[in-house]
C-alpha cells in the first residue's frame, strides 16, 4: 500500500541517502532510495505502487539510479537482493544484471522444509 511505502520512504531521509520520487499527475506512484558512500552507489529500495507495476515506472527509477552512479564515476550500480525475491531478480536480469556475488546463508529451522533455486542450485531455506 502506498501509505506504508510513504512511511518506509520517510525513514530513508538521512545524510548519505537520496530519495527519488516518481509522480504521475502530481501523485506519487513510486520511489527509489540510493545510499551513496564516497563514489559507490547502492540501490537500497525500489517501490512502485501495484496499480502502476508493469508500466515502466520501475525501469525509469532504476535507469535514473544507474545514471547517478555513472555521474559519481562508477560503471555500475550496487544492489543487494534477497535470494527469494524472484520478481526483483527477474527485473534485474532484464536490465542486464546477471552476476550474483552475495549469497545469504542461514541455518535451516526445524519447522521449515522449503527450498529455493539460485542459478540452478537447489538450496534449503
């Protein structure tokens, strides 16, 4: 819900973060949050209202984040994605990102027996 997204976004207004809002007809439909440390630009958050998903707004926010990274002298945008966030992984692959260099590892809880596939590797989660 957009109200929850606005509350989340408000927490990002800090010294080393920049928040970019995407509006249509003066209504916020999405936002991105960039964490900037020296010349390194991390995409901390990307949100688009469900009613506007699949219409290119996420791509516009993402492309803008890449432009900021380039202006800082970096040839790439850094992104941490949870391994089971398949929607974001699919989006990133479409944007040309195919290198996974951070993997979250955790101990299996006795009450779960779920598994996920990451780059063809089946892992219990």
